[in-house]
């Protein structure tokens, strides 16, 4: 069984969220967004390491608020950098020797499912690189700066990239060693594409969305509550975060 290292990216500034706390630390039904994103990886036998990458100015609060949770979930904390690519590079430097595949996941995507993870992991093992993505279903418009429609864009063959994005360890390390050649890259798959490695799409759906605004918390809460409950729910002795505040 291949060994995976999972990196949860939570080092952004959440400027569009406009909440009392940054979006990875907002609550969904009493549990932090980042913890809900981590939950499905924690219980997997093929996951050897989980790294939570956070902003340096959040370190004190995260250790105080989530220290017991991280210890129970065996989550390693590391600090990000000024740009997302710097944060990913910092996380990559902390990978254990035994890790063969790296899954990079937005800590603000709490609605990923076990089936989605199974699919993208299997595709990465077969092809070396794979990401979750959802097909574009809406009509696309190219718009001028004054908000006038300039053209209708064909949505054929267009997909919305999601996470986890999963790569063989040596591929993502090589891609990041050359990341300065591609400063405009917006996700990890783009950097892997740039070294000539094909990246496969694993069809997902829009429920695996990234929380951006405060209202997204309510949508995520509804998505999670609408799904069937596991028959044997894992016991989390530190699930009630209020007792640790």
C-alpha cells in the first residue's frame, strides 16, 4: 500500500471571508473547517503523515486552541510563507522519508468525501498525477472592465480544478524546484504540467467547493448534514473545542 503525505493548506489571509476568525478556523456545527477537511484523511491506513500549513501570525492561537486536537489526530504544524507556493514548499520540506505520494488539499474545502479521495488517490497511483475537478455547467461570459458582455465562451472541455491534488513525491518536488520559472501558476497541477508531466482529471462535483465568503459556512453545513451518517462514527475525545478555549 503506497504511503501518502497530506498537506492541508491554511496559510492564506482570508481577506474575502470577512468573519471574526479566518475561514479555516470558523466553526461548522461546532467543529473547525480545517478539522472537517482533515477528518477523512486521519482515518485512512494509507496516510502516513498530515501537515497543517498555517500563517505565522496564527501559530500561537492555533497551538492554544487546537493543540489537543492536533495531538490526537497526529497532525504536524508548519508555517507558510508570503505566497501560496512558498507555503506549499515549506510543507514539502517537512515530508517524511516514507511518503511516496503527496496530496495537497485546501483546508477550506471541508466537504470532500471518502469516495472523492479514493478516486483521486487511485488515479495518482496509476498515472503519477491527478486532481479532482468538476465540469463547467453554466454559460460562461467574457466581460469588459465596465461589466459589458464581450463574448460568450464555450464551456466544452472546461473543468473547475479542485483539491486534493495528488502527485508522486518526486514529481511535485521537481515541479517546486522549478516554480520560480512560473510565477503566474495558480495551482500545484499547473507547476507539474510545466515539467512535462500529464495530470489526470478525476470527476467530482460542486459540493467539494472552497469556502470563500462567510455565507459559504452555511452552505457547507447543509451539505455535510445532508449526507448519510457513518454507521460507526469515530469517537473524537477532543471534538468539543469549547472545553479547550
